[in-house]
C-alpha cells in the first residue's frame, strides 16, 4: 500500500481570491488527509530553491513577485499514491489549457496565477515537504474512516 505525502501550496492568487477553504475542501472531499497546514510568507531564498529549475527563465522575476504577493498556505496531503493524484487534480500548468474538472481548469485563466503548486514526484515531494515543514509540523493521525476510503489492501 503506497501511502505518500505530497506538498501543495495555495498560491497568493488563491489567498487573494478567498479560495483557501474551497480548494482545501476539494482535496478533503477527494479523500486526501491533511497531515500539515500552515500559512507562511515566502522570500527570495526559498523561492530560488523551490523554483531552481526556472531561475534562468525570463518569467522568473514575475513568478517570484507573484509568489511573494501575500502569504501562501502550505499543505501536506496524504493518501495512497497521493503525489500523482494531487498532480492530476491540479491539472496542467496553464489554466487556459487545463481541462474543466481540474483545479486549474476550473479556477484559473493563467499560466502563472494557477491556484496551486503540487509536487511532481517522490523525490520532489520529500524535498519540498522538508523545505516547507519542520518534522513536528507533519502529523500522522489515526482515521477510522480510512476503511471507507480504501480496501484492506489499500486498493
Ligand atoms: N510559470 C510561469 N510561466 C511559465 C511557466 C510556469 O509563470 O511560462 C510558473 C507557474 O506559476 C508554474 C510555476 O512557474 O506553476 C512552476 O512551473 P512548472 O513548470 O514547475 O509548472 P507546475 O509544476 O507548477 O505545473
Ligand atoms: Mg513544477
């Protein structure tokens, strides 16, 4: 049973549009468990690390500014194959290309102001959870309802 944790950031566009609760609810309704949750102001250093693959791109300064416009909400989400599930829920990067039914497809018209960040694989999920949460800020709690979410073998 491949239980994973993944990192989601609710971006400043989401905070400004008062969609924090609505987007968290989408993940909760799906059956993902909130294992960590906090609001934080990002700065140059953490964004240079987080978006290291994009630092040389022309849009990087604008991306950085958009990510520092307000605090973000960081979520650690847990579930079976949670990393891929959350990426699928987020949809493709550009909200105009993302299909309706995905978060970006339903809430975004932008390739930058696209509501959520979601880790894109096991290595990045582990590194990003460490980047945004101290170990004691992530909780493993018992949920009796797991029996109605998954079969005994996690299927
Ligand atoms: N981004 C942007 N312009 C682009 C491509 C990406 O501003 O042309 C921003 C966008 O906010 C995106 C983030 O950079 O979510 C990270 O890009 P990545 O390619 O990792 O996309 P993601 O994993 O978020 O879908
Ligand atoms: Mg990415």
